[in-house]
C-alpha cells in the first residue's frame, strides 16, 4: 500500500515530519482540531483510541473532513507529504 509506505517513511524521516508539522497548513489544522476542545478532552480521546475505543476520535475526524476548509487543509497536507516522499 502506497499510503502505508509513505506514512512509514514520514515517521522515520524526523526532519520532514518536523517541517510538515510546522507548516502553516498543519498549524491551521491543529487550530481547527483544538477549537471547542480543551486539552484534557483531546487527551482523553487519544487515550481511549490507544485503548481501542475509537468512537470519539472517529467523530472528531468526521467533523474535520466534513468541513470544506478542513478538508482542503488535509488535502494540501497529503499532497505535501506525498511530494516529500518522492
């Protein structure tokens, strides 16, 4: 799977991961994710997902991809990651 390979390469490429994470699109997406969510709520969602309960995480992600602005950010980030993996 190309996506899995790209993600594995990205995770192992700390410099690229850091550059992508600091990009304006990633920062904007982080702002959208945290909008209306406090740190404790996001932490609980992450902990539950790590334990196998992904319902809240799925809901959060669905809300993000349903928003046209957020979806555009995700697409640009995906393109950026894909271009760096080449």
